[in-house]
């Protein structure tokens, strides 16, 4: 089995668990502070992982090229926006539906990859996009009118989250490849660079927005630490997987997170899902499997 598969499965599991932790934390912190926790509390663990890996692989930190810096900086901001939108979506939709809308990220990665990086998409790939869009419409209950689109902010936040994270995934791969070195090392360097930038941006923004939120992060330090640890483990999986394989395939396999999300929805948050929402979510997952198996 290819190494990217192992890392992607690790990422999917950890992301589902981390998202559940963020949902609980969002009851105590605002959206940006909840987003910042995943970076700030993950930062020391990311640095430890990098230095351990450098020692284990007997390697040096590669030179950070201008190409790398450009891609990584844009990816850092894009991921903050995507994560903040996901946290905001929790305020309007239940846990599974909000996460499923964000999971259109896999389809958006495929589409953006074609237009931004000239990656190819087969007929089956385009078919999977159509199926996924239908699923999104069913789940979000969005009608094709101006008023209805803006009466459903949860759907908008979920889709915006998917877009932000899709751009992030594509740029993570480009950042890693721009270092022209061992892919395990380049993935780790990209991870540490981005989390460092994101931690700084988050702290500065929260300080000016509502500095009391910084204190609340440490008041709920156990939950914040849980989010940080699961976040860095998930990020190690995503960054390494995307460095070794086409981003669309990585995110397609990552949809196994959906089944973990369902389990969390029932067992922890005691939330219910309607039959129509089940149908919509099923189509979203089906589209991803088509992308993975036949595209």
C-alpha cells in the first residue's frame, strides 16, 4: 500500500476527532479564537515533529525558495479563512451537515486543480463533480433564488470553508514540491512554516478583536490542547499525503472521515439527520468514491 494512503487515513480520522473538539470549544470561544486554537496549541508539537524527522532522516532544513514562500503564505491565510468558516457553520447547521458541506473541498480541489494547475480530469471525474453538486444542493436546501441563498448562511459558510480548504490543499502540495527535497522533509517544513504563520496571524487578530478570548483559550486548556494535538496529527497526514499524491485523490480518500463524523454525531452530540439530508450526504460521498475509483 502506498505511503500516501496511510497518511491520508490518519489525517481523516484525526480531522473528524479534532472537528468534534472544535465544535465543543466553539461553545466557549468565538469563531476566530476557536480557529486559532488549532494552530497555537499545535505549534510546539509541529516543531518537535520536524526536528525529530530531520534527525531520523539525517537531513538539513532546505532553503525556502521564493516560490515556496508565495505558495505557503497564501495557503496559510486560505486555511485560516476556511477553518473559521467551518466553525461559523456550526452555529447554523448540525455537525454532520456542516462538515459534509465543507467536504465539497474534495470536489473543489479537482475543479480548481484543472483551472489553476492544469491537472487533468477524466469523464468519470466530471461526472463525480455533477453528482457532488446535486448532493450539496439537497443537503443545504438552497433554492436558485437570490433571497434563498442569503437566508441560509450555514450553507454559505460550509461551502466557503470547502473552497478555502481546497485552495489550501492545492497550495500545500505546490509549496512542498517547490522545496525540491525529500518529500517527508518538505511536507514537515511546509507544515511548521504554515502553522507558525497562522499562529502569529491568529494571535494578532484575536488581540485586536477581543483579547479576552486569549485568556479563555487557556481557561479551557484541556480542550484546547486536545484540539491542538489532534490538529497537528491530522495536518501531518494531510501535508505528507498531498506531497506524495495528487491532491484530488488525497481528499477523495479522506472522505472516510464522513463515517467517523456520523458516529460522532449520534454518540456524542445526539443530533438527528433528516432522510433528505442523508440522501444529499450519500451523493456527496458517492461522488468522491467515483473520483477515487474510476476518475
